[in-house]
């Protein structure tokens, strides 16, 4: 054995080839079993990895830009305000947002507020001689700072006087049906441009077969107009399984989901948006604590004497969040190779499984085992163990 | 064979060692082929997995916070408005956004609107004795509710009277060149703080070698000032390959991309932002349906009698969306081990490939096959099959 | 060997079973070593892959919707403005945002601005007979367009006259302590609805055991009220390790992180939000260039003659970005199978490692090597190589 010399080792390293020795068992049962398991693995690799999970593709996530535009007017008629018209500039607050649009549906209006002294609302701060007010105190739900005086709120009730924007807003009664219930008929045009950076592919949701005239008249409909990017607000809410008039009272958050899953191995015209709608807030019907969505907002005015007044609006409404999802896949050699490789590696499992069956459950396992295994005694411990003789 | 006893099985399980038997073929051709394939696998593992894909690193995605501030004034001179100056508080709407900033570039102004009755625009609602107006009807593109009367819009045309904010906005002619075309010279300072949660690393785009005085005078330039966080709007649009004066007319959406890819195995000072710009809307030049970006916005006033009036603005402009991307990598033992492991497993493929070549294409394949394989007859079916004798 | 016939090949392909021949070495040392390495691999697979990384689960990332509502009033008393109260509609700008809320904490107010001519601030544009002003020039930091005149700014200094909103804002002195330092006591209610699309699971951060009355009085506290969704602004800043009164002066950006990591194999009630807070801007304390967060904002007024004036506000404040993170995992058969499979594949590594040890470091390596290897001479080149005889 002169092969341990240095030159020999390099020689052997370069020019020798190691290949496992194989016992080739001619047996229909085992052979078929083996092929059957391999077939299962092949089916998994092709069916699941390649066809279902598209293992031959590289993937990229969508980058998106959204703009939206609401259209519609509604007339209200109340004793307080008279006949009044509301258009886009009135009911969209703020005028533009990045991936959302807020539409006012209900309103508690407090006009002509000026800074001054007035009684607090009864709910939070009743007062009497026994229960006096604390100057400088600000309650958690309060609208101003207590002056310390106890003044009549109306003919029966006395409350603490506060320094605040007066008169104080009274939001105990939310208008029901909602003040701008007609918002149901408003439409929103959503313009969505997407981009798959890795593949340098970009598209917009106004597809190339949509003409200007179609865009002026169409309205989204799951069945008949699935690619019209103009949505009636009432339909959005209805498709999400909610009632618009209920939602309009307390407000809420709706999600407009745009799904751009694309197989870029096919023609780009097959890459189209899929719209779906869901309500994003208030999923627990039985636990309706702090429902809806509202915020406060003011318009400021100055009279000729420079005194500032404001109109405070507690605005209830529906915020439409536009959520753009999507993954695009395109054939790429690297994931293909990796998946073929790891698929091939799985074939080894077939042999392991067959071996387990053959050498444990077959009647003639000893016969096969003798062919597969070569028993090599321990060189050092040729003496038998206590367990028995293993010659 | 007393090894099937229970004690023997445990003994064998613990103290026996299974190793595949190897046929070591001394052949220059096969040996070199084998080493060559292994070299290819090694090159792939080291070159692709470790150097290119940085398989020895753990990765984290950036968390980012962006604030922005626009500077600049522009003077306009029109017959309607006279000489007027526009500064930040006038042309940024809304005053602050999270990852975006909107700059007004064009404007259709309708001053002194009050709620009342006036004729609708001719485009949508011509009327005559034969084609009367419907009281209460609201057209899709309409600005108000029809009263049912047919009134003269001008000396030649009659349109339906509507209850609306009057006079109605006439947006048929978009000013071209854009009203605030001078916005090209505005600058925007972008402050971007990033954070890699997994590595507890944070940085800002105002690098530590940027002084206050440099920040007052610098302007981003790909070549000379690549780290100055102050961008001239005109340059942003130009770098994206668009024309500012074109874009200013109808508005649009620009993306300011900040890329923070960092190799945290190197010094943190090498981790710097890379800016790039692209237009996010309107990628299909030949299909220019519903271009640009605009929204409506109103300023509300009250006269001394408490009558509300408003100035309606149809605002066209460019929204700059600031998109922050980034992945940081740092050496970690676990991905390193996993990649070394799966790289080692790939070496098995070399043997499979060599075997395929040796046992199918070599002239002397029978000689080698006999050495590698041991033919084991089926114990049960020692009788030959119909296909031929397999003794 | 009639097996090379076509029929024979198909027969052999179907009914032959290849299994590697194994040398079973009876040696306590090697056997134990092998089992020890296998035990390590098993421990890694079970401990790391299955228990730590939850390899038996499929994962999904959270989809979230956030609304917020701030409460609180503060009174200020300055010589310029007198006693003034600030409530939600005054200090939240804009009134609603998608995943953020901005609270004004400091303010530079410039009242009664009208468009006209006035001297520029001294800082940027001193002038004299030697250093004249340029008509039409707009400085980078300037508030208007120079008319070319040099006019007295005060009794000692002359500056260029500009056409601008006059008088020009003087923001050299930022109020310290902050004007609305009392914002520390404001509270913000955060309503967060999350959704795991893959598992069709949704939750909100107002947990089902939170009653309306608890929600009216509670305040978040890491220890005592970890699930109360109402946060005192001062506490948020304090928990992030910052000082509110410092931050209030120049403004800043705070992150409110909500972590929704959920193990959906357990009961859904264990899936609860975890709040944490960090400051998102200004991480480099030693390099405090361009600190804080501010923007300009105007309220517009019209007097009885139709002349527009405005109140310009340079608003400093804290923007609270609400960042919702989260991953949910649930048992799924596919990742389980994949991880078991690749775990099993790792067992092969044990044999490779043992072989390396046995055949390189064991004294009796030649004895074992002879049993494992079968030396096959090259059929073509039976003549010895130059390196020595290899019979």
C-alpha cells in the first residue's frame, strides 16, 4: 500500500472516482414499491412545487401608487341649517390623502363658537353647592378649563362653567339616519399605477382597452364591468356585506383591495386587477365598544373686529383605505435549478423508505440484508460482547 | 444470527456504524470528470450563494420615518387675480403628510361661491322646451341638483338651473403653461431616519459629515452632491425623464426612491442612501385616458351677515411619494451553517452525474458496472421471467 | 448478460431495486460517535427548526387598519394672544391621517398677513448703497420677491423690500418652553383592527374583555394596564427614553409600535397586542443638524371688502406614526413535511462526518478502508502511473 505517500495522495485525489456500491435486487415487489414511491415524489415535485407553487419562477412584490377622486352632490334640509348642498370640497377631508379617501356621512355641527365662558355639558360635570367646581381643573372628557363657578346649564341643571370654545358641542345625539346618507350614490374613481421593479413591468388599472367615453359612464360591477375603476360607495359597502345606512351613522373604515397577481410568462394583457371589498374595523359584532370612525374639524372665520370664531364639525364618515397587493412571477433559471436539485434529492428518500420496508417487514429480510450489508468486526475488540456472539 | 434478539438490537443500534461501501475506480477520465463537476458546484456555492447572495448573512428590512419641507415662492400675474405671491402655506395641501408631499402647480379658481341657484355648465345639461329639466335630478358630472327650470347660460345657450355652490366652476380650459410653472425652482428637504430592528442600527440621510452650513446651500446632484438631501423639484422630474412644464399642467405622481441597502459587516459609514426618481403614474403613453392628478379644495369665508362663501380651487399638482427601500445584512452563524450544509449536499449530485455518464456512455461500462453492482436474485421468484433468463 | 435488450431494460427498470451496499462496522467508538452526531442533528432539527422557528407552521403577515383620536385641552396666556384655549380641532393638523396623528406642541404665529410690500428679515438680505437689491430676485431662504428697493427694517438696519405676505414671519426665536407644553397630558385612543388573510382571523386592540366604562377611565401602563388602548402623550415619550418638554420645543416623530405576533395553534384570546414606543427621528445626538419637525400652515380670512388675509402658523409638533407589525403562525402539513424531509436529509451529514474521522484519524483506518472500499483498476490504463505502482 504505497498510496499513503504524498504524491500518491494527490494522484488519488485527482484521478480516483468514488462511487457507492449498489446491491441491485431483482424483485418485482420491491422494484414496484420503489418506483411507486418515486412516482409519488415526482408527482409532488411537478404538481406541487412546479405547477401549484410555480417553482420555476422568480417573484417580485408590487410597488403601487394610488390616487382617487370622488364625485357626487347631496342636498340636506334641516331646521338648523336650512336647505344646503354638499359637494366634494365640502365632504372630503382632507382634500387629498395618499392611499385613502375619507367621505363624510354624518355630522354634528356647532356654529359660531368663540373663545369664552359657558357651562359645561351636564354629563361630565354636574355641580351644586356641595359639589363645587375646581378652578383650573380639566376633566378627561371635558371641552375646556373650569373657572370654578357653578352656572345654570338650563332651567333645571347646573354645571361647572368652563373657559372654552363656546357654546360647547353637544354630541349626545348622533343623527340617525345619517345626515349625508345620500353619500351612498357618490362614486369614486381610483387610479392605480403598479410597478414590478425586478421585471421592469408597469401597468395601470385603467386598462388599455378602456376608452375615455367608457370611463365617463361605467360603474364597477363584479360581473358586467369588472375592470371599470369607478365604484359606487353604496355598492362597495354592500359587497363587503355591510349596510351603508348603518355604517353611515357612526362611520367606519372600508378596505378596497386591489390584487395584481400576475404570471409574466403569459401575455401582459392577462395581468389585470381584481377588486374586493371588506370592512376593516369592528369585526366583533357582539363586542361593540367604541364603534365607528369620527374626528373633529373646524373652519375658522374672523369678523370685522378681528374676533375669531369657528364652526366645529364632529365628522363621522367612511374612510376607504386602498390596499394594493400582488406578486408577479417570471421564469428564471436559478429557482428552477434549485427546485429541480432539491426535487432530485428527494428521490433518495424513496430508497430509505424501501429499505425500511424491505429490511424490517419482508419475510426474507435476512437474505436481502446479507446481500446489502457487510459485517465488519471491530478491529480492537474482536472479543464478543456480553449480548451474544457476533462472529 | 442471534442479532434479532432485543438486547442485540439495542446493542447494534448503539454500537454499529453503517457506512456505504464504495467502489473506488482508478480512472483518469472519470476522476477528472468528477472533480470538474465538483469544482463547478463549489464555484456555484462560493460564487453565487456566498459572494453574490451573501448567504453567510442574516437580513433585515428597513423601517423608516420621513418628513419633508418645501421651500420657494412664486409670483403670478393674471387679469383675474392681479399680481399674487404664493408661498409654502399656499401651495402645499395638506400642510403635512406622512410619506408624501403635494405641490400645487396649476389651478382653476372659482371665487365667491355661495349656495344658491344658477345655470349648470352647457356640456352636461343643455335644455330646451322639448328637453326639459327634471327637478331633483343629479347628473353624474353635475355640480348640483336640478330645480327643473331651464335658464339662459349665456346669450345663445340655455341650461338647466341647479341648486349648487354658485357660480359653478368652469374647468374646461386648464391653464397651459401651468399657473405655478415656477414651482420648478422650489426645493424640498427630505429628512429620512431609518432603523434596522434586528441589528439595532439606525441612521439618517443627513449624514454625520454634513454640516449646517452645507445644508443651507447644497442641492442634490447625482455626481457632485449625491448625499445632499435637498432636491430641486425640476431636477427630480428631469432625472425621471419627464418634462416639468408638461407635468405641471395636468399634475402627476412622482416617486422619490431612497435605497438603504447596507452591508453591516463593513463600517456603518459605508451605509449611505441612494436616491432615484421615477414617475409613478401614466406609464402608457399611447393610452392617455384620465391623465394627471387633481383634486378640489375650498377655503371658507363668512361675511358680516354670517353668510358663508367659499373659494373653490381645482388644484392640479405633483405628489411626491417618498418610497424607502432597503435590506441590511450581517454575518450570522445560522444561515452560514445552513448554506454550507446545503452546499455540501450538492456534492452528492456530482456522483449521480458521473455515474450516469460512466454507466451509460463509457465503452467499458459493463466492466465498471460489474464492480459497482451486486446482482441479487429475487428469493421468491428464482424462476426466470418472460423477458429472458436472469440467472 | 442479455439485459441490454430493450425488453430487458424496461423489465429491469420496473422490477429491479437499487440499494447502496453498506459496511456495517461493529465498533463502539465509531457507533457512539455516529449516534452522538445524529443526536446533535436531531436536537437542532427539533429544538431550533421545530420549537424555536416553529417549522411546523405556515405564516402570514398582518394587514392592519388604524384610527386614532386625541383628547385634551390646554390654555395658553401670552401678551400677544391673551388667554386662549386650544382644543382638538385647533392642534391636530390635518384633522385625520391614515396611520399617524400630528399634535402641535409649539407655534410661531404671524397674524394678519396680507399680500404687499415689506422689508425682508435682516438675516438673509442686508442691503446698502454698495450692496443693492435685485428686482425679481428670490433668495433661497427668502419669503418673497425682491422689488429692488432698500428699505429700513428697523431704526438701525436696512433690508431689501420684498413683495410677499406681509409682515414677514420672524422665526428666529422658537418659544422655549414650548407654547403648548401642556400637550403632555393629552391622551390618544388608538383603534387598531388587524387581519390575517391566510387564516381568516381578525382581531382588534380593544379586546373583548374591555368594557365601555373601563375604556372611559383607563390609561395605558406597561405593568397595570397593558391592554388599555389609551395613551398619555407624555408617557409615550417617556417610555421611549425622551423628554417631552425637550421634544415639544422643536418637534419630532414618535413611533407607536403595535406587535401582533400570534400563535394561532393556541386559543385566539392569547393573541394580544404588545405596545412599544421609540423616537423615529434624530438618533445621532452628537450630530444635531436640522432637528425636529415643523411645517407651515395658514388660516385664510376675507374682510368685508373682499381683501384676503391669513394667519400664518409655523407649527412644531410631534407626529405619532402608528406602526403595526406581526406574524401569525398556524400548523400546516406542507411546511411540516418539508422540514421533516430536510431534517432527515441532514442525517446523511452524520455519516460523512464519521467517515472523515474514521478514515483519516483512526489508527486502524486501513483495516476499515479495505472493508469499505473496493479498488477498481482502470480498464484502459492498467499500466502503472509515474507516481508508483498501483497494482
